[in-house]
C-alpha cells in the first residue's frame, strides 16, 4: 500500500476531522480531493491514490461521524450543507487554490454543491454514480442498513455479510472483498466488528419529509467546469434516463457506463479506472 500522512483539522464548530494526505504537497499538478459515499471513508480511495500520488497530492476525507473523524453529538449536523462547509474548511486549511474533486454517491452530490459555494476552487469533477435525480428505491435500500450497527464476529463473516448485502458490487476477488470489509467495519472493545460510522448519520434522511431534494440547479452550476460522470450499469441510484438527461443539460459532460456494476463503481474496474485516470491527467 502506498504511504500517506494521517492528518486532522478543526471544522468550524471545532469537531476534529481526519483525512489521508498522499503525495507531494508541492507538486505543480492540481491536487485530487476524494469524497466518499454516505457511510464510506477515505480508505475507499487507496487504489486511486496509488495511481496518482506519484505525480500530485491526493487528499481523502473522512466526513464527520465516519472512520477516524470525530462523531457529532448533534445528529442534525449530519447534513450535506454541513459537510460542504467542512470540505470548504479543509480546502482553506490546506491552502488549496484549485482541486480536482472525485466524488462517489454522496461525494458526487457534494461536488455539485461545491460548484455553488466554491466554484473557483474546482478545476474539474468526477461524479461517480449519482446525478441530479436520485432514485428513491436505491436511497431506501441504503437507509435500511446504514441506520443500525451490524456486529460481525470476524473478518470472514464481515465479508459474507457484505457479499449478501451488496451483491451488485463489481468486486470479484476475496482480497477485494476483504479490503471492502476493512473499510466498512472496525474492531470494538467487545471483540466484535462494528460498522465504522455513527449510525445516527441516517437520522436526517430517515426523518425527512416529502420528495428528495432537487439537485438539478447544483448540476447546472457546474457550467463550464469539466466533468466526468460514471454510472454503474446495474445502479439503483442513478437511473439510465437521468444519465441521458445529464448529457443534454451539459453537452461537454464525459460519460462512462461501468458494466456489471451496481451502486457504486469502485473506480478500479478497467473501464472506470481508464476513464478516470485519463480525465484526471488532463488537469
């Protein structure tokens, strides 16, 4: 595994947030800023970082309540607007002028949000399996498991649990599933493996009333910002129809469908890796 620096910064409210810092901070290439899915963390981007840290800096954040970041005592702060503010603080704290954002699922929504709150900081964005319309069925499936702990007795059991829970993931090897498990669970003092997030992160979504938010204004705010969009061919979060509409709304959008993948592509699939790496190296 490529080495990284373990770093922390203080959010506006004082919460201590963690991020992995790969590569040379003085590289002239624009840094990558990696934003994970709703209960994922910085470990998901280890392979992407390994492919790019030799030529640029790569930062991968643990949102508040995930991974090694501090949990928030007020579940109402598990909110996309708060996450976007945390990201803006990270960009400012690191003195980053422009970044290439790689966002998976929630991270893709936050990348779109940054195009509104910090548009000049975005050199380019990668939107991984989330668009301006989010399929309710996929959101419901995710909410069903993120709002409670799922203790496992050992790593083989954790792997089997994830294989049953996420059958459309494009992971094909036992080593890949074990890596996924180690990015999902942490060892507790009771000897069991527990989910590596605060289960309260689900409460704002679970208590929300009415339809899902309209993300089209945020997507359109990308404007002239170069963007690559990925969709898992089996995704239940980003519909094929939405993927087509995104191209109509942003004609310069680069689009790639990742075959045999559900929500969300790992970015290690051959077609995903080739597209993402070629896109990133333009900046």
